[in-house]
C-alpha cells in the first residue's frame, strides 16, 4: 500500500517540477517584459499555488489536490491573461495618448507653420501693396510734374504770344500813327501846295487883269498904233505869265529820269481847249534823250486842266489853242 502511494507520488513529481519550472520561466519573461516596458499601474496580486507532496495521501486526496492544482493553474492563467490584457490596454492607451500628443504636436506645428506662412503672406501682400501704393504715388507725382510742366509751358507760350501780340499791336499802332502823320503831312503839304497854286493862279489872273486894264486904258488914251503896240506887249506879258504857270504845274508832276542831264532841252507842242484842258502834248524837237522827252510829255499831260485859262477872252486864248514850249531839267526841277 505504501509502495503504491510512493509510486503515485513519484509519478506526480516530475509533472509538478515541470509545472513549477514553467511558472518560473513565465515569471522570468514577465519580469523581463516589465523591465523593458514603461511603468504600469500596480497589478493585482497573483495567486500562486504551491503543491506539497504528501507521502501518505490517498488516491482520492491526490486527485483532489491535482484538481485543485489544475484549477489554481487555470485561475492563475486567466488572471495572467487578464493582467496581460489590462497591460496591453494600458499600453495601447499610452501609445494612443503618445500618438495623440504627437498628432497634437504635429497639428500645432502645422498650425504654427500655417500661421507663419499666413503671416509671411500677409507681410508679402502688405509689402506688395506698399510697393503698388508707392508706384502709384510716384506715377501720380510724375503726372502732376508733367502737368505742371505743361501748364508752365502753356503759360510761357501764352505770355510770349501776349508779348508778341502787344509788340505787333505797338508796331501796327506806330505804323498807323506814322501813316496818319504822313497823311497829315501830305495833306498839309497838299493844302500848302493848293494854296500856293491858288495864290499863283490868283496872282497870274490879277496880273492879267491889271495888264488888261492898263492896256485898255492906254488904248483909250493913245492913238491906234500905240494901242496896238501896247496890246501886243500886254499879250506877250500875259503869254509869259501863263508859260510860267504851265512850267510850274508841269514841274509838280515831273519825275526826273536817271538819264536826265542839265543843259538838255526838249520842245513840245501843246494843244488846249478854252476851259484850260490840255488835250495833247507831243515832241516837236527832241533833246536826244528819249526818257527825258517822255518824262516832259507826261508832266505836261498830267497837268490836266488849267482853270486860270477860263478868264481869258477868245482873242487872248487863241495863241494857246496850239503852242510850243521848251523844257529843260532845270525848268522841271523848280
């Protein structure tokens, strides 16, 4: 009986040793795992079952002990699995927390980078806007400068035009004043000449009348022969007076040609009507210089009409219907 119990105890020895060794190995691995893993919260105590060898136990007791040992092993295994599961769960939570922290850090870094990029973009946009504003201000300044230059140029041109217009107006006024002055001088000269002509004509007419009266008186007081002589003399004096008048009027209208020289003489035949109108003037004897001859003819024709001849009687006018006169440059330059 004792031998049977011993044999049974011996038959359980090695399984027990193996079980204990297995537990030792498992605990060793757990120790290494705990040493290599981050610190975990305290785990529940592990129920460790210890088997004691009972030399003098019955078969039923041994089986009971084995059953208890198996249950203990199962409980320990379940507890170990639960602890492992809890540890993995904690590890996963830590990893998730670390990952979340890394993600948060990455998000914050991205946000910071985005904020930095946004700030840089805003700075660049502000710089660009400032450059655009400066460029626009410079452009406006250039436009204003150009406009001011154009206005100054227009003002200068207007002032120059005004000065030029004033100078032209002054010049025109001076020319008009000179023209008016010349016209006044010409009118004054013409009036003086007309007065001179009138005075000469009046003197000639008065001289003719005086001579006629004198001649008439002498004719009435003397004999016929003496009266005839006096009439001829008076007629010669009257003719001389009208010749001088014709020369004076011709001189007023004469234009001296360049070829005219002193001591030249040209004889013209002049035809006249009783009212003093000169109808023709032709060369009777040339001076040898055609321009001088033509100037003398033109001067006589330009007399037009001698109003002083209207007071002559038909007998006194008869010699002037067609008569000849000799002109020299000295005569026409009176």
